[in-house]
C-alpha cells in the first residue's frame, strides 16, 4: 500500500561538519526535526532511517580518483597540495575527519528517498539532509562534497528511465547539477537564484540552455539582488507551470535552499517566510498533475539556522503530507528548549512579522528586470510552441 509521504532522518546527519564556525551547519536539520516533533506533525512511523550510499552509487556521478581523495582526506592522509586539484581543503570545503562517511550518509539519505518513491511505497519523500548541488564530477565546491541530487537523478535514470525535472530555488545557482546533465535531454534543470553578478558561483545566466541533445532542457532565471516575495513567486510559478507542461516529467526532484530569506547572511535577497509556504505547495501540485505524485524534496542552502531554516523546511513536510501549511504560534516547548543556545531571538510565529527590512526603493525596477529574465529563459519554449502551431 502506498503511503503519502516519508521523512528521511538520522542523528548522523550532523556529522557532515567542516568546523565549528563554518556557515554550513547541519544542526539546522536537527532543529527542523525537533520543531516538527514538537508541533506534532512528525511521528515515528513517518521517519525512515537512511542507508549509506555505496562507492559504486557515488561513482554514478563522481570520478574514482576524486572519491579516493575524499577518503584519504577524511583519514588525514591527503596533503594540502594534493587536495587543491579536487577542491578539498579550501576555505569553503575544508577537510574533516571521516568526511567520506559523512557525505555518503547524506547521499544515502537521498537514495533512500528515491528507492521508496520508485518502489511505490510513498508518493513523496523528504530528505532535508540532502541538496548539495555544487558538487562536480571530480571536485568539491561551495560546501558540497558529493552531489546527492545528481547521483539520485542518475540512479533514477538507470533504474526506471524516467524523465526528471530538477527544480532548484536556492539563492545560489544549482551549477553542479546543471553541468552534470547539460547534454541530457531526459533531465530538465530549472534554477531560480540570485544573479551571479554578486553571488557565488557566478554562473546561471539565461543563456545557459544545455548543449547537444540537451539543448533546451536547462533553464536559469537569475533574479536581481533585493528581490522580494511577489517577484520571486511570480517568476517561480510561471516558470514551473510552463516548463512542466512543456517537458512533461515523470518525477520531480526539488532542492529547497532556504537562503533567499532577508535574514540569510550569505545572499542579498529580501524574501520572507511567504515564499517558503508557497514553493512546496506548487511543487506538490506539479508532481500530482504530471508525475502521479512522484516527488523527492531535498534541503540545500540556508545559513540562518535558527530563525529561518527550521520554519521553512518544516513547511515542506507539512505540504508533502497533503496538509495545510503551519500557521499561528510556534510551539513554546521548541522555543524554550533552544532559546538559550540560539545566538539570536527565536521567532514566535510561523509567519514573519511585517517590516523585517526597510522599503526597497528600486522595487518596480527589480520586478521588471526579473520579468525580463523570466521571459528570456522561457522564450525557447514559446518559440517552439509558435513553430508547432
């Protein structure tokens, strides 16, 4: 019998830890899990223990020599000069003990989610420990060692030959996934992110459309710095419906970075919790309209781990369960348990209070620039539709 949704979780997810003061902190997954438990939205029967990805599964995407280098680094056997070639030992992606095992656990979590959907056990699966979209075939990048989303897509393609729509709403361009499938006509990537003019990794222009047989299956919509809710959601909603209707996927994989929020320290966007209430709802609708409900939802970026990420990611689970989004007050028990450890005052409500930031003077200009980027990105579909009429 198929269940509606499953939640992949392990206390071991926090072992993916570069150092104490590194911005990528998987404690945010623990905080989200605890918030869901204390909100009585997550029960033991919902939780699925992740498996560990095998080397063979990791090498569906990553080069053998790279995997071996990660293993050596995790044992303290990789010299700094050797790590440079593989992007290991950098400021963004430092070496740490047992890094291969920790990264393999995150990949295994995503593959566990995929297995349950492909086998028909669940319609939707959520793995908030995943979504490491910057990893390349033979190089770590942007806090990401192994690219679990790309590995999962390769795995899906090999197991079921499904057409996969990958949707990335992280503030940073989903470069690793895009380039890995840049010439694959059966994998469509959509990334909505802050323009690379100001932000890592600097890629993701509308002109990156795929190549060879994959031309026309890569979509990028770089939005301007200081973009607010209305414009972000306008771009997301129109792009999602237009691309899904054009590509007609068999399964959807979403990367749900929570770093477009105005509180996030690593981006320059001005969104609030409103977008994180609506992003998963539209993905859920698309999955049921085109994919018989098949939807894998991953985590991603998000560097205000106390005020933003737990609330944003908890909404994904609520929608995946087929329920209405959370509203009202956060549980007192969650606030009381974490307030002493949090370096900032914890929010009291699921929604954001008004006026989190000063009014943006260029709002109309930013909105219009984002519409231009949206229309440029979707023009290839519209031209094809005109041609076929």
